[in-house]
C-alpha cells in the first residue's frame, strides 16, 4: 500500500533522550487474535505466497505458474489433522446452529387451537418463558426457527402423524405478535406471568427487605417509559439514591395499556350501533384498568416505603445531624467571640507597651542630650582654659598680647567648631590637668595636624596652633 | 500425476464462470478479456434467473418460465431448494416451499416428489439432483453465451454453510459437468466485485455487507486490510427478507379486493400465487418509480383486479420490515465489537437492496462519512443483484490457471488461519491544541500478519531532531452533549404528545471516534532533519508477530532500525458477544 501522509509534526527529541543506535525498544505488541482470512482476491494470493515462506507453514503455496507445479507435487499436503489444529484457536464468527429447543413443551400447549390466540402465552409457545419481556429480537427469531424446524406441518407428515398444523399456527401467531413492537407491548402489558408479587406481611416480617422487594420493582420497571429504572439498592445506598428511587416510583411514567383484553369488535358494517357500543365499552374498560393499575402501583410503593428501614435511619441521622450542627455552631460562635476578645486584649497590651517604651526612650534621650551638652560645655571650657593656663602657648615670661589672645582663642574656637563631641572629649581628656605649657602646645599642634590630615581643617587655617 | 508421467490427457481447456446460487435467484458471470466482470443473460434475457424448475408433461422449464408455473402447476414446480442441499430433513425449514413442491424426507436426504416425466408417475427427485439440473441449465446458458463449453466455476455460498453442504454442492455441480474450483463466501464476493473495479483505491476499511435476498438476509462485517479480507462477524435472518415485503403488498391489495368483492384472494391457493407474483413485480417497480400498478386477471371468483400504489404508501406499510433491516445491520456491527462510526462502507447486496428506503434508512443510521453502496444512494453503485456472481467470476479468473489441488491447498486453514492485530499500531504526533500528543494509526486493528505500512510524517517548522514514538492505539467513542437550541416558550412537542417518546430529552448527543494511547512499543530518534523535511516510518509486523521499525528522513540515507520481540497469539477462540 502507498505511504500515508501525516500533516501533524513529530515531537521534538527531548534533550535527555538516550537510545542505543537511536532506538529504544519499550513494550510489546498486545496478543493477537487468530482469524481466518478469506481466500479470495488478488491480495490473498500474495499473502499465501508470503506466508508460505514461513517455516511454520512452509509446505505448499499458491503456485505462480504451471511449471512450478511439478515440484510442488512432491511436497506434502495438509492433512485433516492440520486442518483441525489450525482451526483450534480461531475466533468464531458464526453463531452455533439453532440447536435444541431448550424448554420442554407442555402437551396441553401443543394441542392449542390457534383461534384462541389471545389466550395463549406467546413466550411459552416459543419456549421463551425464561426471558419474556427481556427476550431480544434475535432470541425470538431463533426460538421461532427452532420451533418451525420441529413443528412445520411438512415435518409432521414426514413423521407419519396427522397433518394438523394447529400448533404451527400458534407458533406463527406468537412470532407475529412478539416481533411487532406495538403488538408485543400490548401483550407484555398483560403478561401476568412476568409479574412478581409484592411480599405479604408475613413474608416481609421474616425475609430480607431488599431480597423481597428488589425483584418486584425490576418486574414493574418493564413498564417504564424511562429506562433504565433506578434500583431499590441496599443498606449502603445513599440518601439521595433512595430519595431518587421513591421519587421515580411515585412519578412513574408507564406505557402499560390494556387493549389486549378488549372484547372483539364485530366486524360487519350492518350493525354499526353494536360496533360503536363495543368500542365504547372497550375504551372505558381500558381507562378503568389503567387507573386501577396506577393505584395498585402507588399502593405497592407505599407499602415498600413503609417497610424501608433506611428511611427511618435517614430521618434519625438527619435529626442527629441537625443537633450536631447546632452544637457545632454554638461552639464556633463562642470560640469566635473568645478569639475576638483575646485579640483585642493582646492589641491593647501591645499598644501600651509601645507607648511606655517610647516614653522611656524620649526621657532617656533628653537626659543624654543634656549630659552631652554639658560635657561639650565643660570640655569647651577645658580647652579654652588650657590655652589660657599655658600662657596662650607662649614660653613662660612672654606677655601674651591682645592680638595673640584673640588669635589663639580663634584657633581654639575653630577647632571646637570642626570636631565632634567625642573628639572634643578626647582632646579635653588629654589637656585636662596638663600644666606644662610646652606639652599643651604640643597636644594642640598634634590635634591641628590631625585635623589637617583628616581634611577637617585646611593647611594654615589655624594660624597659631597649627604652626 | 503430471501428464507425462501417467499418460493422462493434459487438463482440457478450462472455461470457468462465476455462479451465485440463491434460494430465490441465481446469476452467472464471466470475466472479459480486460478483466471486467460481466453478468450473462440467459436465453430469456434474464440476469437474475429464478432458481426454479418446473415440469409439464416431461418438459423442464427453468427460471422465469418455471416461476410463472407456480400459479398453474405448483405441485410440479420446485423452488427455494438451495438451503436444503447437504442438510438433513430435521434441520430444514420447509416454509418457503409452501406454494410449490414440498420437501420431504427421503432416506438420509431431502427430496421432492414431482411428475417430471411424460408418464403420470410421481418421481422422487432429490435436492442434489434438482441442484444438478439447475446448474446444468445455468452452465448451458453460459456456454451458449460464451460460445464455448463451460466446465468449471467458482460458486458463492453463505458464510454459515457446513462442510456437508459444500461437499453436496460440489458433487451436484460435478454431476452437471461443472468442476467447482472454489467456493467463496457471498459477502466476500460482493467486496471483491467492488474492489476489482479499475477506479477502486486500495484502502484499509471496515465494510458491512448486507445481503438482502428473497428468503433470508445475511450480514457480514468485513475488515479489508491491504486487500486481504477477514470476516469479523456475521448474522443470518430468515424472517426479514424480500418475501416479507411481498407479503406487505399482498395483504394491502387483498384488503382492497375484499372491500370491493367480499372475498379474500389469500384463501385460495391459486389466487394467492397470482397475487404474489404480481405483488413482487409491483414491489420491484416501486424501487424505480414513485407509483406502480398491480393488475391480476381473474384474481378470485373470476373477478379482475387492478390497483395502483405510490411509494410513500408502500414505505409506510412496510415500515416495520424496513426497521427490522436496519436493526439487523446494527446488530452485526455490535457483534463485531465495533461502533457504527467504525464502518467505512456498507455494501448493499441482493435483490432487496434495490429498495430505496432501506438504503435511506442506513444513510441516517451511519455518519455521513460512511459510504452506502446501493443504487439509490450512489449513482456508480453496481447492481446489487449481481455482486455475488461478479465476485465469483473475478475469483474464477484468478484461480482457473491453477490445479484444483493447489487451490485447495492454498485455501486450507493452515494458510488462511492467521494472527490478526488486536490494536492499531501508530505514531505519536503533536498538535497545537493537544499538549500530550495525538495517535496517528499506521496499521489498523484486525490487520492480518505479516503486514507492513509506511507513513510520511511532517516535522516541526525548523526541522532538527525528532522522536518517533511507536505505540498501540485504542479506538474510543467520545460522547458529548450538545444543547438543543431552545424553542421559545412552550416545549415544541406540545401537540405531538402521541409520539413524543424520543423527543423528550433535550440534549443531542455528539459521538465521535477518538484514539486512546495504548502501550508504547518503541522510540526512535531521527536527527538533523532538514527544515521542511519529512520522516518516513515503516512498521512491519512479521508472521510470528515480531515488529520491525524503520525511520529515516525521507530521501535521506541510512536511518534508524530496530525490532521488538514476538507477541502472543490469544488462546481464546470463542465468538464475540452474542
Ligand atoms: N428491483 C427490486 N426492488 C426490490 N426488490 C427486488 C428487486 N429486484 C429483486 N428484488 C427482490 O429480491 C429478492 C431476491 O433477491 P436475490 O436475487 O438476492 O435472491 P437470493 O440471493 O436467491 O435470496 P435468498 O437466497 O435469500 O432467497 C426477491 O424478494 C425479489 O423480489
């Protein structure tokens, strides 16, 4: 066959893909089904040739030319055993032959008169009493065929019995009705043999509720327009399922009708009134039966519901459920309230704490500032007095003139303006208590040098102490 | 046993035809020089030759002439006998012979008692003998047409014939001087008739063959894989066929006659036979025209009958029977474990398949992608009555070269029993809207091994390295609901309460075929594919179920090869559901 084109692309090879020689065997083919191929057509010939290459069946092939035949002659041919063996596992496609009639035939039934077809059990006639309304079209047809093979009048003649075709006619009638969907429904509507009686009070007391009632509803369900019909279920059924079940049966939509039990309408035109009378009678009877049937079903569902322990249990559970819910709700509310209160308290506590902390902080800050201020004042005083005490950095005996005093104090002021309180404290520490003028001068000069180095003061900015 | 060795005359020239042999009708066909199958008309010009023989004063009538004897000479007319051949009396249904010679038990076989000689005596004619006579007449018509003596044939048989039936048919034909080269099944013959047309394209497909005859309807679901056919399911129905449609018209006209004349023509054997022949003619006419008449001279009590009926009326009256045909086909598809959506073609075969309504119903049942091959749905359809005979003729042309023994050996179960793939095998591709990747089937399920298929796959836009992921695919039916557009106000079915059964649920179901990815079998890397290039993947499954994979850039050299070990053949040989 020609290559098939696919327009959707192959996936990109994943980065981490590895495979020996770019191939990776992963799984295995599912098991295959043995089937017969049809030995027909040109492609079968090709197949036969291909297959013949196999060791398994390498025996004989479809000879391509007559000249091949000479050789083939000497090859072994397939035996009956081969045939049996080859066909052993072949999947069957043909149904088994119609086979034996499965249900025994009641001798009384065999004597039935076809004229009384309304009174006949069509399923019994065809041997389908196990199936009844469940019988499929195929089953009915096969059952019919089985019966025809046995009861056709020609068969009876062969068997030497009288050529009475009465039961054969019954078979034909039963088939006609059961293969006609409309007629079959009419018959199924009144096929009491398919009914399952509801359990009596006594039975209900002893037996299992579900075992007793389930078949009743399965049987009643055959009349339902909606299929499938919900099942009765069991003890494990959920509340919704049980509710759906009873809802369904209280709103049952039934196709059941009762025309099958009509009285025959006279078929002659002469007696029109009589005809109309019978028709009216029939109509009324159908309606009446239908109403009765609806009532009957309602009663049946009532009875079942009354005995259904699940309903009581659900009610109890529901009540218990309600109580539980209420308690839960109250507890939840209480908890919520408590939680809210606790949260409020906590908030208040935190607020207070924060407030106090900030107050303390403020007070502390004030004190420190004051102290610092005082320290600065004091240190300033130390610095100023240090130069004064050291004769304005002049050698002892030299009178410090007003200009000198100004210059030195200016320098000191300038230094004090440039340095921060810590440096000032350090400087004051060095100078405090120092009496020797040279030493004081040295400290100042060092300080001046340091300030120039760190760039706080320019070279020559400090006229006296920096020189 | 070659001619040289044992002095036997080299096999005489074989002239083989195809024969379809039905309970109602038979057809003969041959293959012309160009390999085209043609149906042969007999001396009377019939291509559908009634399988009926009738005897009047020692003279044998065949076909249409014999069938018309069902009115005056029904006791000496033999009809509907094909299914009796090779059976015992207990297992046959005598019903179809109600209005002709009745079958009877004769020793271990079945026979008819007719006055077939000039003398008054009733002679026992076995069903084998009558078959021989029938085939002799068919072969003689073919010989007359071809201008040479026909001595061999391929004959079609239903799929459910027993070995005894085959044997009996072969012997009966041989007695008529016709060597049965091969018996092939009717549905396969119909498939072959279509596939052998020059315009046919070889494609894997699932075909339903619905053979709707006169007394039975036979369904077969056929998997056609590379031109090799396997039957997946069959079903047979003896209650739904052409005679049931005749009966609808018989009842209709009878009622009309009763209304006027107060006498039921069905109660008199001869009247019924007359009406039956005419009703069948009316039915055939209704397949072509919108109106047809039915006239019977002296139908009953010497009163003539004449009436017309239009197609609509007929379709209404026969609605139940038509519905049953549709259900038969649905059932066959179900039995094959398939869905309606899996069916690619429906071949309508057999005389009843001319009925337009039957194919129209099928058109509604199947999706629009399914081809319904019937005269009223496809202008190029082959005459359904002739499909079996044509297929047989084509097969005859294929095998007449061979020695019969070789044909037998090659059609032996040792050759025909073959493992069939349970699942489709294919390759994963990607699409924009499906992240996970999509399965593309390369080999369909139910393909007989050995087999091989090649596919050409696109690559991403820029080319590059791609991975060929080989896996099994499982067909799934996805069902989704489509909201029906709401009609304004009241529900639409307000005034159609009587038949509102089906309209009740408002949602329409959409069913589609999707692939589920099954077991991953292997991966192969194809590297450096050119921009716009294609990758060629070949999967081969050997007769022992070993798998070979080959992947390469199309047009490129080398490529990747790999193989997988053999799989099992299922041990279970049971039939499917039902
Ligand atoms: N044009 C037509 N329209 C409708 N029905 C037709 C037409 N032609 C033939 N038939 C019907 O087809 C039936 C015969 O079908 P066919 O020739 O396939 O018979 P068969 O294969 O011998 O059938 P079987 O073996 O089931 O009896 C008859 O019922 C005949 O009336």
